[in-house]
């Protein structure tokens, strides 16, 4: 009986910690750089879009910065039925990947982010981004 209680407690704790990092949680809690975040494997990704620049902040599940040295990311933005833009991000120090490109955001643009850090499996997250706003709702794979 004692083993069952311990097992149940561990299960409950793991379930609660998983719920703390779901899409609804991230939608209600903007990232520290006013972007929106999503989980991607072992990472939390915060996507911030500017006029011609995209910045991606990478932390672990405890929100500890992850070194992005030697890493890269590809951001594919879809705006409308036939508009597609690709922006390549590279390490910009600490836990930051940045890139510049010519892209346009509509009210319902999506951004698919594929991140690759040295020695780690590539990870993907999908965001819905809109013009006039950093990043809005997103979902992860």
C-alpha cells in the first residue's frame, strides 16, 4: 500500500509539472522578452518577431538559459495562401539565436521553428504570429 501511495504521489507531481508547461500556460504568461513560448523537446523557446528580425531565446524546462553556441534555427513563416518566408537564425551569444530577413506577417501568420543545437536532437515548435504583435498563440509538436 505504501508503494502505491508513493507511486501515486510521483505520478501526480509529474502530471502537475507537465500541465505547468502546456500551451494554455504559455498563452497566459508571456516570456521575459515579451514573446510567446512553446516547449520543443527539452527546451522552452521564446519567439520574438520584429520588423525584419527574429530572435529566439532558448531555456530548459526550469527556465535556465541554454547555451546556443554553434546552434542554428530555421523559421518558416507562412502568411496567406501563397506567401512563404524563410529566416535562418544563428547564435548571437548566451541563449539567443537571431536572424534577419524580408518577411511580412498577417493577422494569421504561422511560424514553424526547427532548432538544432550541437550534440542534441533537432526540435520543432509551431507558433501563430501576427502583425503588430510579438508572437501570439502557438503549439508544439
